C-alpha cells in the first residue's frame, strides 16, 4: 500500500470480478487506509490519478470548509452538534465516469465524536452513518463550489 501522493494507474486493480467489478486502489491517507474507486472502468489512466490527487489535496486544503458544511447538514439530525475537521474520518473516494471521462468525485466518511445529546435524532443519523459528499468534475477540474451532501446507513 502506497502513500496517496505516490498513486499511479498501476495501483488500480479489478475487485470482485465475479460479482459487480470495480476498479480500486488502496492508499495511505492521513494515517489510515483509504479505498479509491473508479466507477464503470476496466483500467486507470493518468487523468484518473490526477482527479484523485486533486480530490485528496482538496480534502486536506478544505477540511475546515468541509467540516462546516457537514455541520450545517447534520443540524437536521443532530441539532447544535459542532463538527471539527479532525472528526471527519474519510474511508473511501470514488470517481464517477461517463463514456470513460471523469464526471464527479465523492468522499465517503463518518463523523466521529459525541452522539450523547438527547436532542439528537439517532434513528436518522448516528456513529454508523456515512456522509457522502459529491463534487462535479468538469474538464478534469473539481468544481469545489458545487457540492452535494447526503447521508446513508447503506454501508453497514
């Protein structure tokens, strides 16, 4: 497993070939293991590596913004809950494609920390929930101002 800055197309391999194949690589990112997935592709190329590097650099550079955006989103479920950048535990990043071109990137992460407040709607969001934060990719560039955020428990 390489550090994320050393990512190359050769790091990607087909996973689950007998079920729903996906092209994946595992890298070290912020001290933990991170799965990178390319949707609907059979091989990686430098353009995909560049997209992942841009997404991961952006995650690090925008961690405060991402935490604030996550905090705003979570107010519906966890009123008053503050979210710090250190509470965002990213475990997966996917690049989506159309006709072989990158069209979007998504971060999958959990929000660690306190879930003890009785005002929290833990039927809707808790420590097992996964936040999905998506950004469009246009012309190889991540559109950081056009985010879409949602949460799911489908990954349990």
